[in-house]
């Protein structure tokens, strides 16, 4: 039986650059980093939610191609105030895919952008409870 979401894996081209991006941009910390003969991997987490991680994978000797259309569509991060967050991340160099946040089905707002490996990322401001 499924108990929780464990992690989301992202294929990376440059492990150091990707760790730097997620750490400096969003505050992720490295729980574990290592390699085998075929892969380098790192597991990142947020202090406020350490039970869900991002797994970064860099193949050292890739023997097959990964799906370029991405089976996992995007990785989403909750923010308190989306306009503040957009301003903050624009100052850090993020280019968003739309000029303004878009509405969500639940009445919140969201905006999309790409990470350092072309992964689609999303900021979400949940609807305020009345």
C-alpha cells in the first residue's frame, strides 16, 4: 500500500550546477550524494518537508535514451504570495513563461518556468480560505 510520495527524479546534465540552482534558488539541502559505475545521484529536501525529496540523476555511461517528452510533466512549489515570489525570483534570473500568474482550478494562482535542465517548474499560491 502506498504511504506517501517519496521523491521526484530529474535527469540532469551538470550535477554541481543543478544542486547549486535548487539550493540557492529555493533553499533545498543535500541529504545524500554519491555515485556508482553508471550514475551520479543526489537527494535534495526542504527542511519544512524533509519526507519528500527531489532525486537528481546524471548518467555517466548512458546506454538508452530517456523520454524527451517527460513522463513527469512538472514539479510544483507552494509559495505564500505569488507576486512577491515572482519579483524575488526574477531578481535571481528566472524568466517566467507568462507575464502574469494564471488562475488555478481551486481559485489560487500559478506561474511556470524552466529549471537548469529544461525541467518544467511551477510556483503555486493556494486560494486564500475565507
